[in-house]
C-alpha cells in the first residue's frame, strides 16, 4: 500500500513539473494586438486647401492735378507659409508699379483746361481651375486729363502654389516644342472669323512672338490668350480673348507640367 502511494506521488510530481516547464517555454501572448485599421493615420492637407484668396482694396487721390486711384488685388490668407507671403508680396509690388507709373505719367501730363480728373482703376479676376495653380487676370483702365478716351491694359499672372513661384509659359510644353506657332495659328484663325477689322494692319499682333502672347491664363476650359486693345483690332473693338482647348495643344503639352492634368 505504501509502495502504491509512492508510485502515485511520483507520477503526480512528474506531471506537475512537465506542465510548469511547458508554461515557462510558451511565448507570451498579448491581450490585444492593434490592427492597421486601429492605428491613427497621418494626413497632410494640400497647400491650396490651406489658403484662401481674398480681395484687398486700395484707394488714393490727390489735387493739382486731380486724380483718383481705385484698385483691388488678390491676397492669400489662412497661412503664414512663405509661399503665400511671396504671392501676396508679388501682387502688392505689381500694383505699386502700376501706381508709380501712373503718377509719373500724371506729373508729365501737360496742363489742360479739361476739368475731368485723371484716374486709374485696377480689377482682377481669378480664372484658374481648382487646385494648385492660381491664374489671375488683371484688367486696368486709366485716363489722363486731356486724352481722347481711356486706355485699357491686361496683365496675367500664373502662380504655382506648391512650388511658391510663377509659372513660365514655356514650362507648360514639352522641351523644344514650337508652341508659339501652334498658338498663333489657332488664334489668327479665330480672329479672322470676328467682325473686328482683323486684317493685314493688325495681323502682326498675332504673330508667334513672346510679347504677343504675354497675357495667358490657365483656365478650366483651355489656355486663355488675351490681346490688348489696338493689338489685333481697332480701339473700338476692345481687347480680344481667344481660349484654346487643351485638346488642340495635346501633342505639345508636357504631361508632367502644370497642364498635364488636362491631357491625361
């Protein structure tokens, strides 16, 4: 009987020892393992969604000679990022240049018995598609006392928000692409269909030169080209606008450039 108790005790001890060793050898299992869906996801808001374009007004006037200056320019608000500051500074410098030029001409303007005050008015239109590009078109109207009629000039700016710099015209197209010739041909063909007096007298205004196509804007519907008054038509016809569908320029557009989105 005692012998049996010893055997049972030995067996029990061996089983207990085996289970204890197994427990020590087994790897620890965490109570909860986070999955990829439970981890927080870091997101970056695109810069163009961080800023807002706001209009800033400017007014100035004086006597002897009498003049009035009214203007609106775009400013980027919502971020102190240097890229936003650079755009706003460029717009302010542009306006200051117009004001300085107007006042210089005003000082040089000979006295006239005409009572009408000289003036300068500057307005802008944001014509760009949603996204990273800011395309601004300025329309200015100026008058110096004694002139037969006011003058109108167009200025265009295209700004890459992400890069924080202006977009060169050539960067829209493939290297060595003869884009000016293609743009010139399209614009000339469109202008010939209009009753604006486009003829040999004004045809040179649509020739493929950089100066003729300095006023361009990136719009949702195409590349907008604006010709100043007298450039391709008489004063009475006013400035002329031709919008070229991106499909017409598809073979010339750089797919990695600012217009790449429109030709994918």
